[in-house]
């Protein structure tokens, strides 16, 4: 990317063509092109219209993929001496690599291809710590500015058919959260065993890196629309904890996605002690912005209770304490969920099965505290 001062304008693109332009002056302004068609609508929440959209903060659909934590800090440290750091820069850096179907172009954009990386070379690396540092140095500025979340991560291109796509998300950990990769692998394995749809995911041979394949590409490798529930409820990312799981289920009903699946995703997080299942960790996918919509596969599930996080991400039953089974069953019944008791039992069985299968590995890695925390929490919830 060429740096020529503060970015004031970005062209906003969709796979169907240019949607409009985003401007930053005293406020953010987005204008659809006069000829914009429904196919290029940028969000379920932003209908095509002649009038400008104006807001003091970035619009939720554009803010959805703002980098956080490690990624944001890395970009700031690398670029603060050469360019003004702001939201428009982060969007420009994300280019066409961000999650979902929206991409951004500016006079400073660099859309050059990135060399792909073989998945097996990541999974079987002899030193995944050095490998992660190498991947960060090579790819983070080019591919990762359009992926949210606070955990250290980098998006890596891989060959998919005849295309090279930024489709692998490689996550590392830190000393504050020991065995975080093992934790996520365990929780995602429980989700998969319980029958939930999950992305493809792996853990490296040395158990230091968790690798997930993005799910916002179709089977033919075209881009899918993806909008998390912060966007759908009109909340900025810094308000991602300001909701109730009950309202999340109602929103699922409103957008006509499978409420049984939404309920199952919520119950899974509650059972395994995932206190970070906030609005940005639930999303819809679509081919057409007018629908139909489907709930995305479950993602970013970790037993945060194993690290001392004792409360739920969103409130439930007017509290942030983990609820009991009686309330979970009542909630399912009130929301029209089919057989909520069977869903809870299926998740409980999946916890036992996966933890039994992974017992030797967890013991060898001194990570037995993770399933112990899950079992303790599960006992209280179910």
C-alpha cells in the first residue's frame, strides 16, 4: 500500500459491483451510487436510497471487521510513523480480504496477489511459534485488517481450486491464557460432536496454534454476505455485551433463521463456560441481501471460565450468572424451540465423549484444568 496522508474517501464494492462511496470529514457519510441496484446493497440494515447516510461513528456494517487487540496494536506500531491511523485506514488495509462480501478501494489500495501457504506446512511445523511470527510479518498488514477479535491471529492465503483465497485464520495464544489453542479445539470439537455446524478447524502438532477455515466463501468460492448480530441490532462493537440471550433468540426469529440452531449455539456456550459469546460471535450468512438468511456456523468458542471469567457475555434471566437447566428449558419452550431438553442432553453427551477422547492429550499438556472447569460449570447449568 502507498501512503499519501489521511484517507478521506473509499469506494465500497460488493461482488455484484460498486455500491457507493464512504467519506470521512467531521462525520462519516455513505452515498449509494445513483444507479445502485438491490444486489449491491451493503447491509440488511442499510436500504438503497438517494439520501446520504450520515453518522458520527462508523456505520455498524463497516465497523464489523475493525481489528481489535493484537492485530490493531500490530498495525498501529508498524504504521504510526508513516500514516495517520484511523478507521478509514483500517478499512483501506482490509481491501478485499475482510470477512463478508464488502471490499474497499482507495487511491492507496494495493490489491496485489499474495502467495499461498500449504495448510499441512502450518499444521506440521516443527516450531509453530517461529512460524506464526513469520506469517504475521508476511501477511498481517496485507490480509488481516478486516478480521475482528482480540486474540493474536493472522489470515493466510491458500489455494482453493484454481484460486488463491485469504481463507485460513491462524490463531496463537499468550501467557495470560495458557493452552488457549487446545481450549478452542476442545470446545469446537464438542460443538461438532453435538451436531452443530462448524467451520473446518485443526490444531498444530505442537498444540500451539488453532487454525480455522473461513466460512464466508460459498462452495464455488464466491463471497457470501455475513453480518453479525451487533450489526443487525444496530450496535457498535464496543456495545457487543449490551444484550440478552433472550433478545438474540428473538432476533433470530425476526430474520427467519433456525431458532433451534441459535438456541443450540447459545446452550453450547453456556454449558462449556464460554463467557465471550457476545453479539459479534453470532452471525447470519446470505447469497442475496434480501434473503433468505441462515445462521452462520458456530465459531470462537472457548471456555473462558478456565481463566477466571465467571460471568456470561450477555445477560440471561436478567442476570450474568450462568442459568440452571430449568430456566434453559423454559427459555427454549417460550421461543418455540423443538425438544430443548434433547438439545441440552446432546451437548452434555458431547462434552463427555470429547473430553474422554482427548483425556490423554490434555493430561500430557497440563491442560486438564480446561475439562475440569467445563464439567464443573456443566454440573451447575444442566
